C-alpha cells in the first residue's frame, strides 16, 4: 500500500486483551482502550465497518470518541445516523488520495484505529 509512510505508535491489539488461558492459570488483561479514548474507523460505511461502529457507539459503560474517516462525509453521516460521531473526509485511493499529513492528523491522539476498508 503506498501513501502510508508514517508509523503508528505501538498499541496493544484487541486480541492481546481479554482473558487468556495458560497451562497453569487464567490471566485477565484489560483493554487498552478506555472511556473517552479516541477511536478512528476507516471503512465505517461498509458492512463490517458499520457493525464495528454501531457496537463501539452502543457500549454502555464506555463512551468512546469515535471518528470516522470516509471518502464521502455526507454519506457517512447519513448512513451512520449518529450525532456523537465525528466524520473526517479522507480518500484512501485514487487521484484525490489523502496525504500522509492528512492521515496522521486524522489519527492523532487515537488509542485505537480500526481499518475495515474493502470488507
């Protein structure tokens, strides 16, 4: 994939959290994403992206700051129909592809980034 020249900070992935079993014991790990943390979702208007976005926005005890990166902001707002979600218009492919600086600005301060583009 071209156009992604910057590195994301190391964050704990969701599958590294939760409960894990070892041969001698079960260890509880807490999610690295806490209430009020920023989560950026790429591909939120697609099938999988909509499910992820709806699940994250419906969490009872955790109110995440959800930011959607979409190529068509008005369509994303209409599709997701949630006033508590910020929408940033970014195109990941084509002639009007977002610059590295625009992508970095979109994910700045995020604890989690979900990429469900093309799903």
